[in-house]
């Protein structure tokens, strides 16, 4: 993580979710320094998922972030939430099982997502 990229990533994080325009500008700068930065890609995925409700675009960013850094403990929770909101229950279940194997991840958060997944599948 370069110092300049970090500066812009943390700016974006500070703007999220209250000033999406500035957040996206900062993320674009961060990604111009390091195009495959998993944290920046994840935050863009969160913008599309949580704020714009564009789950398909969000999934692309989350997938790219996971490919960039498969062991990143920040990505799975948000990716799983996106999948659940998009009613992609089978994909969410696979990611939950994978995430529970990542060392250092907050397993309580992932298990909470698993509970949400089970409840959502029962409603369908």
C-alpha cells in the first residue's frame, strides 16, 4: 500500500457514505496509483451495493477485490450482504463457507450473515 494510495483511500473512507461524489473521486485517485487495490475495490463495491442498490455492478467490484487479495478479511462481509440483497443465496452460502476459513476474519459477522441467508431462503 503506497502512501499516496493510502491517503486517497482513507479520504474516500472518510467521505463514505455521506459524500459519494468526493468518495468516488478519492477512490479513482487511489486506484490510479494501485489499480488492483482490494480495499479500494471493496469500497467501490459498497457504494454500488449499499447506496446505489446496483448489485450486479457491486458484485463485479467485490469479485475483482477478492481476486486481487483472496485473504482480505474486509471484503467477504460486504460481498455476502450484497449477494443476499440480490437474492443470490447459493453464491452467498459458498462465500460464507469460504470466509469462515479465513484466518483473522470476524466469524461472528459471517455467522450473522449465514443466519440472514437461512432466514431469507426460507421466505422464498
